[in-house]
C-alpha cells in the first residue's frame, strides 16, 4: 500500500477512503472464423446471476470487421471468481458457454485468448472507480485537489464528466500536466493555480476553502 509521510490531511484521506473500486473483467477471444450473428451485442441467459451474460463482437460493421474477435464481460463476484482460475480454466469455461449458445459443432478454433486480472494487480486492486451512493460531489473535489504545489492527483476517478472511462484518465492527466507546466512558467510554486477543497465534509460543515499559493518546501 502507498503511505504518506507526513500523513495526508483528513479531508484528503476521507475523500480517498470514501470512494470505491469495482471489478470489471473483459475476456477477449479470437477465432479462426466468426460463428456468431453480425450484430454487435449478444446476451446469454443463465440462472446464475452475471454468468457470462453480456457478449460483444468486435467483428462488426464499423468496428473491426474481419477480426473474428469476441469478448465477454464479467462484473463483481463473477469477475473476482475468474481471477482465481487459471487461464486454461477460464478459456474452457468461456468456450463451454459458447458451445451452449451456438452449438458445439459451430464454435471454431480459438487462435488467441486474453484477459487481465485487474483486481489481483497490486497497483490497481480493481478495474474502474465506482461512485458510492453516499459520496458527495464535494468529496470528489477533495479527491482531485492538489496538496500545496508538490503533489497532484489525477485519474479517471477524479474526472467528474468521464468517471470510469479511459478518456477521463487521459484528460485528467493532461490537466495535471498543464498545471505543472503553469507552475514552471510562472516561477515555481508562486505561479501554481489554486484549487478548491472542502473541510470536514463528514462532520457536516462543508465550508468551502481555497488553497493558498505558497513556496515548495524541502
């Protein structure tokens, strides 16, 4: 786990601890020939909740036609479960579902197979951030706010508009880089842009404050 010395202020640690990560696994397969419908989406009905329910074809008009690539999405408990299986076990389980959907005689040979274990990755511990029901917009502002001019925070979790999407991470990273560039152009920390943050949100005060521009300290 990442630790900070000195410790983060309470408003920042509360913002981080209050947010959550979700587990969302995409399993990609490439086949020697396409055997599924031309439509982009297919659904699998199972008495088991979330068991390979959603399928998407990349071999679809306007996507990657001729690629013979199909992928399925698992979430929550099913996503965590498959991360504990070997690649061979997951591959066979996926193929068994497809054989049940389209008939064993129609499923062609797999030429490529891939999925990433995001929840098991010690650097991510999840796939995408998830906004809990009790989390306030002011808390996300605290999640995004910098600590003086030294430490900036960026990622899809700090994006209000594109939370949970790749472009959110990209745009937030650009904003952080632009803030650093502005600091350098304007003469170090004295030229850094201020950011709003909210003190004691969990205590019910929610008083808006403003970060002051100050010099970096070694």
